[in-house]
C-alpha cells in the first residue's frame, strides 16, 4: 500500500473560449487540481532513494537571474546523479515504474 508523501493544490483558470468537459461554454471557469505523490521503498515509504538522506529536509534555492542558461532543467524524480539538476534519469525511472515524472524547467 502506498503512503502519501506530499500533496499540493493548484488553482486553474480556463478562458471562456477553452472547451472544458462538463462546464459548458461562454464563461470563465475555475477549478482546483490536487496532486499527491506516493511511493514505497524497501526501507519504508518515501520518494527519495538516496540523495542527502543525512539531512532532515532537502532544500535548494536558486536565483533565476544567476542561471547560466536560458532554460535549466531541475530533477523531480530524485534519481539524478547531478541533483538538483536533471540528468535524464527520469526516463529510466518512468520505463521501470510506469510513472510520468519529468524535470522542472526554469527559464531565465
């Protein structure tokens, strides 16, 4: 059984011209989408298999103005060998698990 690891909610606004199933047309519509990541590992529940496990919480801060590239991918699968940057490890993870995780792209 999977254990909830984190949850987030996002507010979405659809323009009047965008067809949204079940909402009719001609007026702006709003909705909330809840996202929950779940995982189990051999040592218990969690998503992070090995990155900086000695820390109570893994937190990284990046100032967008200091990025060297116009588009920088950041890891969201916790498997990157260059964490917090994405190295494409999510592709292997997705094939093995059926997941669909990809990087967070930060624009300068």
